C-alpha cells in the first residue's frame, strides 16, 4: 500500500510540473533561433562546436580548423571523443604502491593515493599516473588557402567572415572572402556516429587555391592543453590506404593506442601526402566539394555517411531535442537582465548536449580541450548532468549513469583497501577507472552520494520496480560506505565526518578538517534516500544506516552563522578562508531542508557570504549554487544577483561557454549548474507551491516554462 501511495504521489507531481504554464505554449523554434550565435570577426574565444555527446568538433572563423594555432590559447579547436585516449609507455615500471600515503583512522593504517613530492622516484610515479591515460586530439581538419602569389593564407587574409551556429539544426556555417572570391561552408556532426560532414562552395576550388588538409598529432600529457603535439612526428604512425572510389582510411598508431579515420568525398579531388602525418584533399575542378570524415576506435565496420544524410540526421535529431524536454522562455520579461539569462540558458542546453551527454562522465572542459589531462572529475558529475533529468531529458544520460557499474570494481577495491564497507567512488580518473594520485582529490568525499541523487532522479521520472532493481546495488553499497565512514564521537554522542578529508571548499587541511556542513547534510540526504529505497522494495531499514543518519553531527555555528567546518570561528573574518567555493550555501540550496539546519541562521550566513566573500576567487558553479540557496530562502532578487554576478568567472562567452581565466577558458560545470538553478527557479522543489519561486513578483519577470520537474 505504501509503495502504491508513493507511486501515485510521484505521478501527480510529475503531471503537475509537466503541465505548468502549458496554457501559454512556447514557440520553441523561435526561442532557440533568436539565441543562435553569429561571429563576424576573429575572436579566439568565440570558436563554435558541433557534437553528439560522444564526440565534438570545434571550428574557427572559416568553419573548419584552418587557423588552429591562432585559437591555441582561446577556446581551442578540439576534435575529441569519449573513446580517444593515449597512454605513454611506463618505461620506468612505476607501480601504484609508490603513490600511497597512510593515515591512522580508528587504529588502522588507511592508504590514500597521494601526490608525493618529497621523494624523486615516488614523485615521478605520481606524475606518471596522474598524466596517464590522457585524452587524445584526434586530428585537425582545415583549409589550405593559397594566394595567387603562391603564399599561404593567414587569418588576416580572411575578409568579411560570418561564422554562425544554428542550434535548431545543429549546423555551423561560415562565409568569407579570400582573394576577393567567396567561400561558403556548411558543417554537421552526425548524431549517431563520430563523423563530420562538410559542404564547401567556392570558385577557388576550380583554380586550385582551396584544398582541405588533415593533420594528425601526437598526444600531450599536459594538465590544460588543446591536446595536440605536432613536434613529435617520429613518436606515432599514420598510414593512408585506399578504401574504394573517392575514399581513404587513415590508420593511426600512437604507442599501444590506435584508431582509424575514414574519409570519403564527392567532387573531382585526390588525396596527397604533403608531409609526415599531413594529407591534403586537392580538388581538380568544379565549385563544390563535400567530404565526410568518420573517427572510430579499432575495430570498426562503420563507413562515413553522406553529407545529405548527415544533414537530415541532424535536422531530425535536433528538432526532437528542442521540442521535447524542458524549455524556459524569457521573452515576456521586461527586466533588462532577462535577455542575457535566456541566452545563457539556451546555449547551455546546446553545449551540455554536445559535450556532456555521452556514455562517460565528461571532463570539466568537455570535448573541446583537455583539463586535468582530460580525465573525469567525479565530484563535478552532479554539476554536469543533474539538470538532464530535471529538464526531463533523462534518456541522454542513462548510459553515463550506467557507467557507475563499470567503475564499481575499482571503487569497491578502494573501500576494501581502506578497510571500509561498500564502495568508495574515485575522484579523478580516466577510462581505466584508476583514481589519480592527488593531495586533494583522493580525500574528497562529496562525490559519494551523487549516484544516489541520479538514481532517485531516474526513479522520479519512472517510478517503477525496474528502476529500483536496476540501481539498488549502487544505491545500497554507496550507503554502506557512507554509514561506515563517519567516526563515533563518544564524548558528544554523535557521528563525525572526520579526518583525513577535504571538503568541497578545498582549502581546508585534510589532517584537521571535520564536519563540513554541506557534506554532513548530503550524508543525511543520501542515507535517508537509501532507506526510502529499502521501503519501496519492501525491505526493512538498515539499523546501522539509521543510527548514523539520525546521529550525525549538527553543522557548527558561531552565534548566527554556520561555519565552514567544525570549530572554524574565523570562517568570515580571515580573508584566506573566504575564497574557493562558499559551500555552506549548498547545505540549504543544492540540498533540501534538514531539521538540523536552521533556516534563519542559513539566511544570515548567506547575507554574510554575499557581503564578505572574495567572489573573484570563486568558480563558475558557485553563482548558481548561491542562487539556489537564495531561491529556497525566498529571496528571488538575491538569487538573480548571485546568478548574474559581475565577476570574471561568471562570464559567458559569445559561444555560451563559461569562461574562468586564461588557463581554464571554458568550464561546463558552470553551464550545468546554471540549468539546474534555472529549473529550480521555475519549477521549485518538493513541497514548494509557489509559481516561479526564483523570480521577483514585481511584474517584470513573466517567465514561461514547460516540462521541468521540481528538484528534491
């Protein structure tokens, strides 16, 4: 009976949030199209991408990747995939055991993979395992434009450029003049395989002044980098083989890694090898050239699909994407901030679809360039994908959530090695699922409940036995670790989240940090939800989980503000502590109300943070997080002020990317966090009855939306 009641409640909740505002139907095509991107001058931060979630291709002002070197330090021109990785040979025979640092926890020695710096051999081992595997740049595809004088074009020779992203059809177009002759380019990424298709029109084809070049690089194990190395030609191999009429295959080998690139074309043209790893498709006549380029791991039997089929595939797929799932329309708003908020919202949907909706957790810079060597950062996973189910597009991340099953064995071994029950999810990893050595990442814990959050979202969208049975192992074994990790404090009769740990506000020292408020609240929420899953399945509650859940430490406070961690009374007086993520706000912002969190003390804390925090030293998802807190506290004007805070790391570039600094030019957790927050500001949360709770009721915010679910 209890299961039936829960089911009926969730169905009513889903229907109510789906139908809200549907009496004011939104013209979705008009909404998307008015936020299309048009770039009319060279801007290294305004490159444009197409992609399918597994693969993305980023273009310069010419519509291809002709001047990749000019974009190197901007939003660089990536050709990256979820499957394309490289590992430098382990010639020194480094072993994982060389990365371990031990801490005493409850009388036992607990190993952590630490970034050791005081022993040369161990430091080198740590560096090797952090750097490997690293994500590959699969190859540059660009024009070879030749002047009548025989000189090659520079970017200054491109005149009257118009570089356009049409999000409704997933199309990039570019038009420009070169040597007083027009060039038109149309580019798509196939939505079902990792393929680029392009159509080029120009009189320069017939004169031989326009060709298309493929350049294949070696890989680069550098923390933040476009991912290509064109200075090491002898470290890799490229073999070009004929594959039928107007078709070739490039076999690529980099040490023990390999992939292939299949190309076919229409038009009178031939491939020529220009240099080692450089090949040019040179037209002989005509004014039109089409090519289709498929990137794939070995072995692969797929062939490139024609340009027209790829175009039709995109038109159909993108129309379905935009016509289904959540949408927010700000056109009826008169507040001058609304237009920019709409632009960010639409572009963030596009970017997270092409960069973050694949079968693997995305890196923080997606499929555009490498950060942290291209590896996944699991504590960021919530920020990347929590919005998909909230915006009723959960089908886009089913495979990505299923990836936790693939990570399971390594996560289980981590818990076993450290003497814990259940599974301990890694922080920074690649496709080998190995946790990278780190003096910070190995000690983070806030990624642990994420899988419970995702599973609960999937259940809310489909409250069925099938979903419960599919995810119960991950939910319950995650809860097993969460119940085993806290330390009983006999003196205070409570469970502490105790050292060694580093909270989401990472500057706190791992040796002395205890009871960070967000992690306490997330622990409570995770264990509570796991117990709810037990009830739904007709199983008894776990006594140990319940004991820990009900006896977790209360977040520490000093008079009327919550502290950053237990005992940190200088949380808002020491300037060095008021930087990084103001994670206290996530305690009642990301998360719903916990009875150990006082709403008015949280309100005071929020206002202190708003006034005193060093916002220049925050990150792109901090502004959405703060806005969620303000929304839950019923302060919508402050929510908008947070969400649109005028600081560098809250910059949203012309292409929609969240710029951080000269090193980290894009940051997808900011885009994902924005969407999660906008969803909450529109649809609210469990028990919220107010319409559009995140927007002021001053007559200026007539926000319309459809198909967004309340958050928890």
